[in-house]
C-alpha cells in the first residue's frame, strides 16, 4: 500500500531516500507472503527491516538534536519547532 508523500513528508526527519527504502522493504515483504519463515528472502527482509528502523531512529534523533542546537540560546523558541 502506497502512502501519499504529502502525509509522510510532514515528518521532517523522513527523507526521499528513506521513502524509497521503505518501498523496497514493502517489495521484499510481498515476495515473502505465504512462504515459510525459514527461507532466505524472509531472512533478508528481517535484516533489511531492522536496518531501516535503525536508520529512521538515527535520522529522527539527528533532526531533534539539530533543532535543539539551533535554538540553544533562546529557551522561548525551543517549544515552537
């Protein structure tokens, strides 16, 4: 299922590269539907999914660190981003 870019891009840490990687993860998932979980494509899907989730977490963390460092001298504006 494709999610419209307008909805996803509202989250500032989601990049076009992460969207393309999510689509690739979905393609891997569709290949594994209805097959046993012990086959190599399923193991590839699990590894890809785990790496993608880790990269998303790092991207989100970096975005918030950047925003906080941008406003570190003005406490009033931190609540506004």
